[in-house]
C-alpha cells in the first residue's frame, strides 16, 4: 500500500542547507498529498514523541537560514534496543510509515538498525560539513563551510602580511581533510596538513624556508583538526623549535564553519535531495542515501555510504605544492 504519513528530522552535527532540505521534504510531501511531521532533536525527539505536523507555511522563509529549525542532537538512548523500541512505538502511534533523516554516518547506521528491527523505512540526505560520505560529490553544508573558512583566511592573510607572520589556521574535518584541502587552494596557503597523509614536520619546514628565502612576507598553513601530528598549536610548536623566522600565530576557526547563511550551491543541493528523498520513500526505497554525482541524483545503500570513505584528490594535493612556490 502507498504510504500516507512521513517524517523528517535532522541528526548529528548541524550543517548549512539543512533548512533548505527540510523545506523541500515538507513541500514535496504536501504536493504528493502526504502528511508530513517534523521530529525535533533527531532520534532523541523520536524517542520522546516530539513531533509536529508540518504545513507549507511552517517552512516559509527558512531556505536562507543556517542551522536547523528542527534542532539536532546525538542520541545515546537510540543506541540501545530499549530506546529504539520507544521510538518505534511513538512512530506507530502517530501513524508514521517512513522518514527522511538528514545527517551523517552515525545517523545512517542508526536508521539501518532501526529498519532491521522494526521495518521503518528511511531515506538519508548527507548533511555534514566534512564531505566524507561515499555516494555523493558533495555533502550538505560543505560548500558553505569552505566559503566561510576561506573568508576568514583572507582576513588572516591581511594581518599576516602586515606583520611578517606565519599563521597556522585550524579548520574542521575531524577524520577527513576535504575542508582543509579546499581552503588551502582557495585561500592561497603555503601548505596543508590533513589526516589522510603522513605529516612530515621537516618537509613542512622546508616549504616555509623556501618561501622565506624567496622573500615571502607571510605564510599560512592550513591544519585539519585531529591530524596525527596534533592540532594547529602542537604543529606550530614543533615547527617553531626548528624554524622561527616569522612571528608565529595560531587561529582555530572552530564552529563558525558550521553557521551562517548557506551558499546557493547548498540551497540547491538540499532542495534537490529533499525532493528526491520523499519520492524514494513513495517508491518503497529504504536504507539508502540520496546523493548527487555529476549533477545526477543517485541512491547509495547506507552500508556503502558509511563504510566506503571518500578518497582525497591527489591532484589537489599536488596543486597546493605547485602553487606554494
């Protein structure tokens, strides 16, 4: 039988473009004569039955906003069978037959177990600034996060140049260096340190010494958080022990990368994948992530999206090296 009621939620870390996706899910559902409910605070709200019926006006004037109007959370309770049982009972009472989950790998792993245990279908939309999910060229929020970070790096470059300084700028990315690598190229950095490649402090010093020899008045090194050599402060300390020609500073950009108005690319991506997710639920698809590859919507099983990690583009690494001369 065709489904009649669906839900939408955001889970895990927030990312710009989530609201655009929520808007698309709600209006696509209404367009297809489905009832649609918003679930506040992800799986936590699902366990608590924190649902609200969504109408078209509920998602007016949100496409340009960062964050998520449905709030988000990470749920320890949902990791236990008891929590998932409560969530199922809440959905059953509300008559909800499937849901769209906007989030990352933890969100999709939880949805997979939930469907296996209780048969509730889920379609995922990749909402994470890290860009580390397989099955899509870009995740929701990545483009905005990179643009936000590069804007800050441009400002840092001004003061670095004025004071002959070396800046180590730490960006988000946890276990993935996609933000750092894009920022290094877009921000004209001298070097980038990412978790996907071994960090050689001696090689980093060689790059900085070469710039100093060629009379560069400043330098910027982009560091991905959680690199095996340490964060920006630790790497700066190691470099300064052997090379201290520049006046060195460290800047951690932190959570400013998560906020702010989403770029047009993220608004379009969120809208496109939100519509595709609803249509997939109507077709009976389950345990799949809607993504965009080469401009086309594709569906990837959750197991592949979360287990197969995106690989760093080696040509982009080479580009950083060449452009740092």
